[in-house]
C-alpha cells in the first residue's frame, strides 16, 4: 500500500512538472506579441487601436477555442491534444515572423499604406490562428490534473502548476526583450529609416512634442539600431514550441490508470455507472456545469479578472515605453518582475485557499481582487514615484491579480468535479477571454483618445466589480462531488 502511494506521488509530481513545462511553452509562443508591438509601431506606424482590434479578436477566438475544446478533450488523449496544439502554434508563429515577406508577395511593395494595411491583415490572421491553436493547451490540463490531484489539495498543487502561465510569460518577455535590443539590422545610419521611425513614433506617442530632442533621438535610435528584430520574437519561440510538442508526447500520462495506478479516493462521482445510458454524459455536464450557479458566477467573475490581467500583460510594455519613458528592455524587465511576483502570489493564493479557507478558493479571490485594486490605484494615481518603486507597485498588483486567475480554474474544476472539469474551465475560459477582448479594445481606444491614466482608472473600477461577485459567492461549498453523487443516484433510479 505504501509503495503504491509513493508511486502515485511520484507520478503525480511528474505529471504536474511536465505539464507545467509544456503549458509554459504555450505562453512562450503567445506573449511574445506584446514585446514585438513597440517595434512594429516604430517601423510601420501601427496604432494602439489596430493592435487592440487584433488582440480583441484573437482573445475571443481563444476563449471560443477553449470552450469548444473543453468538450472535445473529454473524449481524447490529453497529451496528444496538447502536442498537436503546440505544433500548430509553431506554424502560426513562423507565419507571423515572415509576415512582412507575405505582405510584400501580395502587394509587391515594401512600404506605404497598401503594404501596412496588408501587414495588419496578415498579422490579424496569424494571431487569430495562433489564438485558436492556443485553446488546445489549457483544456487537456484542466481534465488531466484533477485525475491526479485530490479536491482537498487541488488549490495548492494547481496553483503551483498555474505558475506555468507566469514562467512562460516571464520567459517570453525577457528573451524577446533581449531579442529586441540585440538582434535585427542596424539602420541608424539610414536617414530615410530614421525619418520614418521618427514620424511613426510622433504619431503614436501622446506627449511626443513635449519630450526633449535628446529623448526623442534616443528613442528613435533604439529602434533604428534593431530594425526587424521583432521577427525573431516569433521565429525563435516557434522552434521551442516544436520541442515542447515532443515533450508532451513522450513524457505525459493522461490518468493514473494509464500507468497501472488506482483512481483517486473521494473523487468517485457515480458517472461511470451511467456511462451506458443514452444521454447520461450530456445530462451530467448540463447539471454540473450549465445549471450550476457557482460555476456561472466563477465564469462571470473571470471576465473582470481577465480585464486586469491581460490589460497589464498585453499593454504593459507599450504603456511603460510611451507614458513612463522606459526603453523597451526596461519595460520588458518591469513586466517580467510583474510575472515573477505573480508566481509567488499564485502559490500563496493556492496555499491560503486550502489552509486558511479550507479549499473555498472563491473567498481567497475576494481578498486578492481588493488587493489588486489598491496597488493599481497607487500605480495610476501617484505617477511621480521613482521607477523602482513604480515597478514594485505594479509587481504587487500582479501578486494579487494572478491569485483569482488561477483559483477560478481550480474552483471551476472542484465545483464541476473531475468528470466535467474541462467543460467548466472551457466556460470560464470563454468568459475570461471576453474580458480579454474588452480589455484589448478598451485599452487601445482609451489610450489613443484619453491617455494611459484613464486606462488604469478603468482597471480599478473593473476590479471592484469582480470583488463584489466573489463576495456574493461567500457561502458557496468547496466542491460539487456531493451534488454529482446525488444527481447520478437520481439518474440511475430514474433509468432503472
């Protein structure tokens, strides 16, 4: 018995660590875009609004993909599904990296409005495809991990797993930040290139005219010295993604039973006994997900959590370079610190959920959202803070924001049980990426028309609404296993 338990623990941690690595690579071929955006603006004059539309459409597609794949992955191999998704993401990133060449082949010109409009279209198509393929990543994990982790420790261990988001995003912003400042062609001696970059930055950065000539020149030359570096922000991660697909296929195991181990104690739902009955699976999903008010409340709260999370993550480099005067490398490192702090916050939120709130993750979410609002208020309303202090305050908002981001998935898995966890997370996912789309459109439009300060004021208001939803969930149970057993018992009685 002891040997069996030790084997289970070993395989459990093997599954957690390997799936973390694979899912972190998904983020590596997803969050590279935010670091490339300033370079694309400098070289081609693409506006925040255009980026916002692309990000918004991509976010909606990603949410839809997670929702659809939440159903599909219930019936297929999780490790194969993850591998296929990474290979397709790699192809989309290669397409983006060579987007300039594709635009030239279609238009026959290297610059001008026709070329830029085609480049925006090519970017939009490849980002949308990449976001759809990204939806192959989380649903398999949402199904796989509750097979290996008991409900009473799911918040702690899945919060550790959830740091894969931050590890992947951290890797993307740091490596792509280095790419943007060390690769590309040095065109600082070409007056036409310098003039074009100057015009593009003047058109896109509010307050450009108030900057000193020396600051303007330094910013222009930082981009002119690395023209085309943004391409490598997509090509290098694409190569890494191919390796990640191989890791998924070779090292992951779908369930304990696939390695000869027993089912987790306390997670029997009775669903197996209804498996042969017509419509049983559909009825189970309907009862545990679509007619479960706690799952819906978590999903709706996810809209507001993702407005904050993706707002800072997608737009942080842009905001810090345009409003706070940082260079692209400094902005990348600031967002990287945000992600590092988020790792600590995610793990703490999971530990606190299990050990302070007895597995009731929605209660921890309430306090996390209040904390996020406080730190964002300090960051937005005290703009004169020293750069180091400002970065730390932004990082502390990440400490708070990433708690709910992880715990909503955990809470959804617990409320829906392991048999419907992927579907419940699909529902939470599509709601989350509605929030991401709203964030993308809203940030782009607000930044272009009202300035960056109003963006953060909007974030604070959104965070407070999210906190109120978690407050309304205060009396929700830890999990839905009693609900599931009661439902399947009644279903069996009805069919007998």
